[in-house]
C-alpha cells in the first residue's frame, strides 16, 4: 500500500478531476507549520474553512459553482487534509483559531476576504471575526458550529470521553471504508448519503487513515462526555459580531437542537448584522445535499 500522503493525494486528485479540474494546489506556511490550499477562480477572495474531521476536500463538489464569481481558497486546518500533523492537547483552541486564520490571511496576502466556514471551522472563523472584524468582509457559517450551547451528538461525546474515548475512536476509525464512511456521513453530516460521490468518500477514507490521531485529538479538545467544553464557548460573542454574518443550516442538521435554534434566534434578535436561514432537506453539510439552494443563499448574502 502507498504511504498515507500519496494515498490521500491520489484520492484528492481524482475528486478534483471530477468536480473542479482547473483547481490549483499549493502549500503555504503558518507559524505552526505548513498546510495545503486549493484555489480556483478569479475575483473577490472567498476563503473556505472546513469542519472537524474533514479537510478542504469537503468543499470540492461546490467549488466550481462558487468560482464563477470568486477566487475560491479552501484551506486544510492543522492536522487535516495534507496539513502537517498537529497535537491539540493543551491548546487554547480559540487563540489557536485566531492565530491560524490570521497567518493564513497573511500567507495568501489577503487584507480582507469573504469567509465561509462549516461546523468547527465556523467556530474558528467566528473567533477570528470577533478579533479581526476588519479582515472579514462577510461571514457565512454553514452548518451548526459547536459552542452555541454545550449540546453535542452522542457519538462525539463518546469520542471525547476520558480514558475510553481515544481507544474507541481508533477502533471506529481504524478501518475506514467507502461504504462505512457513507453510513457515518448519513448519520451525522448529510441528509442524502446515497448522493455522495464515490470520489469524495474515497478522499475521506484516505484522509481518515492519514489524520486519525489529529482528528481524535481535536474532538477531545472540543467535546467531552458532558458535551462541548466550556472553554470553547463564545457566550455573548455570538451576539456581538461587527461583521455581517449569515448562519445557514440544513433543516435536517444533526446538530440543530431546539436549544441551538433558540440561541440562533436570540443572536439574530440581538444583532441586526446577523441573519439565520434554513435549507430544506439538507444536513450538516448543506452544499452536498442541495448545492443549488446553498449556492443561491450564499451569493445572495455575499452580494449584500
């Protein structure tokens, strides 16, 4: 079998050839190492930050549509995709998020940019937007991010449990397969796993093999057996954005509980810059279930 880097690179190449063959792939540095950026299109920059457990590859099926109007930049967060491995133990995650995204903006020579972020990437982007509102032109949080409340799905709480979480995680993720990952995505990430491209799932399998240690470390840093850890909660920060912000989630998002919906409504009521929209028949990664509806919501909001 090929080494993990080569296996993932081959799977990513096949995914790009199917959905976005003109994509440029390059490496950039940040203060904690190096990472990969997928770049497509010209025009106003649009930075994409992926969710937890995935990589920039999760955006590939929608990149061509977004690149019709933007210079799309999908970056691998540390320990994901083809980024350098990263040990999340003892890391102040919100400070890390601000440092990482600030470094990425600098490396890409972006004074400011639109930002679209999913799940944990949404928490990263929110922390950065609160600290550097002048650099984020508009923020789209696609898929419910952690940290709105302490609620988290049971599978994540199990993976975050002390002592048993890591061995359970290695048992569950140690032998990934296309159909096994399709089943998991259907349980947590998408409403229609049958629509997922084989190339996307193959990239996810290769990503899991390469990055299992970093992914499990991140999960344990965000979630414990009691839910989202208190130290990653933004609290009233969710209400105080100085950046126009759209929360767009699938109505079938596994992370969308009644308490989370109430918090989103409270944030929108407290801040006229915050908008909340839902997409029917879509899950936690809404662009994979209903790409046309997602792209339309995105472009409507980014156009102001």
